């Protein structure tokens, strides 16, 4: 039997597969003025014209400038610093326009449900929100303080999944190998490692960023993530949180990112976000989360010894 044609066919198939694997490598930013949920002023309106988007961006930027140096305001409140100040406009990195997909400017990152809102269930609405965000469950012990305050994860799910844009440091670097895809997150310098064609470990093995396995579907990298630590609590999520992400190269300067989030304990249905990651010159600098932060030292130093032991 002549095996040569079979070998040639197999070699050609492998070569074609290698050619179709998308090149996602590079440094990217998902900074955008578009918010996760659709603001009331855009109710019933999923997209804006270029002129409408430019006018809205202008108002957003002017509003941020007006808050510069103030002790309070929407941006400061969003950062959990009401009454104390803390964010000059100089440090913000939210981009200069709304998220643009297929030539249209989006009024929310959420594309499903159509109303642009997180579909919370009744039980989910009663759960305390994100441990990785600025929600505060307890200040009684070191481990009870917010995860982002302890520099374990970035606030606002910037490291994900899903990887959401926040006030600043919205940069990522993607590196692909035959067996893995590495995503370096600027905020808190987290590193996501996606194992290609792998399987998830048993459900009792938990990770801060969940366990991510991936595969290629044509020109798209599909990443499935489960096994999150209970402290993550994305939008109040439980141990049942499940996120499926899709990364697709649109052109030399754009990745289309799409993520579907599901947790029947918290959400009444699965919901989806979609927005671009735009090419950035880089590099991604180190985020030294607690460098020069004397407040944390003072807080921990003033704790009761019994609380520190916990």
C-alpha cells in the first residue's frame, strides 16, 4: 500500500490548519467611554450615529474635566472614593469615544439582552456584589477586606473573565504558543494562561481567574472558563459562574471581543458583552499596586492582634 498520498494529505491539512489559526498577538487596549449597562438617556437606542457619538463623547470628557481636583463626583463615586477625592483627570484612561463595532457606536457593552442591562434574578439582586470590585463585605480582618484593595485582582473585572474596561490601565498583551495563549493584564499585572484543547479540573479546584481552556474555531479563539474562587463574586456571582469568550481578529488594529456570562444562581438568563480591543503601541508597564501606599500599612498596623491572626 502506498502511504505517500496519505502523508501528503495529512501534511497539507496541518498546514492549512496552521494558516487559519488567527494571529491575536500584540498589545491591545479596551478603553472606551461606553459603559457596561446602557444609561437611561439611551433607553431603547442600542447605537448612535457618528455625530451623536461625537457629541456624547464631548460631553463625557467635559464632565470628567469639570470633576478634576474635586472631592466628589460621578467618577470618584465609581471608584469608591466619595468624599475623599483621589482621581485627577490626568490618571484616567477611558479612551476618547464610544465602542465602535461594524461602523456603529454602541451605547452599552451589553448586546444581549437587547435592553443593555444585566439580567439579575431575584436571588441575584439580593447577593452582595463583586469581591474583586469595590464592594465591601467586611473590614474586621485582613482577609475580609476587598480583593482589589489587597491587590489580588484588579477592580471592575479588568482581568476577567470577562475582561471589562475600567478607569485606567486598560492594556493587555497576548502571546500565542502551540499549546497555550497568554494574556498579560496591566492592572495588578495578572497573567491569564489559556490551555488549548484541555479539560477543566474537578469543580473543587478553584482559581482567582478561573480555569481557562481554549480552542480555535476558524478565525476565532474560543475560551471557556469555570472553577472561579468564591471570593471573585463577579456582579454577585456564585461558584456556578461560567464565561465563554471569543477573540476574533478584524483587521491589523482591531480584535473583536465577545463574552457570554452565565450563572443561574444570580442571573435570570445568560448575557453577552461585545466590544473592540484596539492595537496599542505599548509596552505594558508594571502596575505596582501598593507601592508608596502608607494607608494600608497604617490600617493593618492599627488592627487588633487577634484580627491579624485570622
